[in-house]
C-alpha cells in the first residue's frame, strides 16, 4: 500500500476533498526549483564561456582533450574494478554497469583518435603529464571497498552529470569551428545522458544527496574558484 507522505494534508477548504499541500511547503518547493534552475543556467553560461575561451586556444583545448581521454579511460578502469570486486549487486545492476563501462572504453578510443589526428605524439606525451582528473576522484572516491553499490552509483551519477554542461556547450556551438571535436562529443553526449540517468535510477535519493558534499569538494579540487560561485570546471 502506498503511504501518503507527511507533507500532504487534506485541505479542509477544498470542496471536492482533494489533497493539497501546505502553502509553506509549496513555497519552499518553488524556491528550491527556482534556485536549481538558476544554478543550471549559471552552469550553462559558465560552460559556454569556458568553451568560447578554449576553442580558440589550441594549448588549452589540447590539454582538455587529453584530460577527457584520461577521464574516459579512468572511468572504464574504475568500473571494471568494481565489476570484478566482491561488492554485492543484482544481475541487472551488473549488466547496466558492464554496458556503461564498455561505452566509456569506446569514448576513450574515439577521443584517442581525435588526439592522434590533432597533435604529434611528443606533444601528447607532454600534455599527458598534467594530472587533473585524479584530483576530483581522490576527493569523491578515495576507495570503493567501503561503499555499497548504491553509494557508488550515486557518486557515478554526480560525475556523469557534471560533464553534461560542457559537452552540451560544444555540441550546441552553432559556429563551424572544430567539427571533428563536435562530431565525437555529439556521440558521447547521447551515451553520457544515458549513464547519468541509469546511475541515478540505480541509486537511492538518500545516497544521491549524501554524495553531494564530496562531489562539491571534488569540484573545488579541480577549480581554484569554489563551486557555488557560478564557475564549474570539469
Ligand atoms: Fe564517457
Ligand atoms: Fe559516462
């Protein structure tokens, strides 16, 4: 039987006896929704500004692409480690995680091809020495052995979501700059949307909320300007 949440009350003023919610709860929800929308718009704007800056700076662009390669490959490695671990998971969770891990590997291969067509191997080795990605993961997931699979999916959902704004900024750029990058990230975006949704669908709201603090610490480790100031670096 479905339990009626405590925030719902029967409104005695309602003639048809329908269920309504206290005005204070409705107002708080509306405020939270507006705040969330504002943050999304801030992130969208920050991501557009970021893309407009790096798309004309070959060195920054190449560094970012290398970091994306490392991020995709790192995601594949982490997921493979989790799949091979003793962490209890249902057959369905294991199947979905297996599909996502293979897509991450594919993404790393697409980006590797992109890098090979854009820079010499010397340049690629030089840029590869810059560690960025691990600063985020050392905050959000120093070890996974003490986590449930739902907690891991919560961390995964945040990590997947944080990349979407930047990828969208690239894909939605109407200019004809870097068509090769755009084409690769159009394909990646479709998969990453699925990953973010799948991980969120396989975690609990409690685990998702509890993972937020570490996610923000991870973002701050990537970024000299603390998250919350409207800047978002991933
Ligand atoms: Fe990916
Ligand atoms: Fe992903």
